[in-house]
C-alpha cells in the first residue's frame, strides 16, 4: 500500500510503499476513503506529543471493509464505516460502563499504532467501535466523524449539557471550533466565536455566529462578558494553550461550564489558571477526549433530522503528498476550514 511515514519530528513525511496490514483477531482492515489532517497530528509531527517512530500518522478517517479478522460478527466485506479515534477494547470495566474513552486497553491510530495517512488501516475491536457510514454522508465529512465533529458533540452534550438559548463561547475556530459552532447552533445555543484571524472570524459569522471577538485586538474574556450581559453559559477551549484556557474561564458567567477540548501538549501541559474565578464563579471545568462509540446514533440522528450542513468544515481535499505541507501550516495561523486527504495514490 501507499502510505506517509513519519521518521523524524518536523521532517517531511516519507511517501512510499509499505506492507499491507492484516486484520487482527476481532478487527478489520479498511480501505481508507478519507482522512482528516488534524492539529493533534501536528502535535505528533512536532514531537510535542511523542510517539514511537517510524509511524504512519492519521486518526480521523472512514473506510470500506476489505478484510475481516476472526471473531468479527457485525461487519462484512464492502461495508462502509466510521471509526472513532479511540478504539476501546469493549470488555473492561470502563467499557462496560459506557466510558470507552478511558479504556485502559485502547488503541489510538497514529499514536499507538499506524494510522490512516495510507491506503489501508487495520482497526482492532471492530464490533465495539465501528459505525455504519450513512449513505447520505460523503466520505470527506464522514472522516470528521472520527474526531472533530464527535469530540465537539460529546463536549457540548456529554460534558457541558448545552441547553437551547444558552450562550456558547468558542475559543479557536479550527475544525473543533467550527464543529462546535455548527452543532451549538443546531442545539439552539447563541454562539460567540473567538479567534485572532479576521478571515476565520468572518467565516464564523457567515456560519451563523451571533458575534465574534478578535482576541488580538481586545480582551476576549471581557468582550464575551459584555456581549452576553454577564458571561457565557458554556465555553469551549479548542486550542490547548494556556492563554485561551484562561480567557475561556474568565469569559464565563456565574455557574458557567468550561470544556477543555484542545489537547495541552509541549509547553502547555502545565498551565497557570485563575482558580479564584473558578471558586468565586462556582464554575465547572470539564476535560474531554473523543466520544464513546455508543453515542454515534444520537449525533447522526440530529444531523439527519436537522439536515445540518457540515460541508463548511471542509475547505481543502488534498493528496497524500500534500500532508507534510498541511502539517507545517499549523505552525502559524491557518485558513478557515480543514484539509482532508482523499487521494492516497499521489
């Protein structure tokens, strides 16, 4: 198969032939139909979230079953499926309680095993994790169901319990932020988008944000409190850096809820946070990482019932050979929308 291999941090990915994977017991092999290029992949590429090298990156994907391992009962050749980026074992105590995202035996494509910047990927624990790709969803969007959209959905509904009419402040308008904006609007929230790139802020307005805040030119937390008349009900931090985490906390009104969605890595693993704001405001702070596979039906039902258009998430459909440039672009401000690999042969 053709694949992109990370052999050194910040080095261009090596594009070339790699051995085809075989299905593990209880797993399948997928022909990858699309794979998103995510900021978490950039953390791996830079070494801020180090992995064993060499490694094929990529954790946000969908595909078609081309090989089935022993013990798989729910999937057959030709099935088109979505996979979450946290592949839980399905048998441990955490999994039995519906908490697959904290499974101690989880597999993480692109982190603990080869990922989906490749024509083929082996997926363990298929019966526990895979979900049928709806016929009405094209693969580029389905790939985002593996990380960005599902992570935003679980942050809003599984953690913060966002309610209609509440104010939602989103700090960072990349893939997670745009997903939270679109889903938040569908849930009836009033959304404020915070970023430092005017092009991204204008894009957020075009997608229905009630207001936007340029954190490069003003105190973002104060601006959100002013716009909402006292503070947001829910804040989403979608970058994983101290500055935006502090601002998200300070943007909340009394009894507000903040969800840390962005992955803290590198210099941001340890942060100095305003715990006085947490104490005096009686705030709730949640961490979140991925989404349990059993929650896919609720998300897909909302998308189908509301006919929510997620296509604004995808701004670029690229080749496998473009992946290195897309990863390097995360070193600075990126344009609106995300890149998805759809051509794995060039």
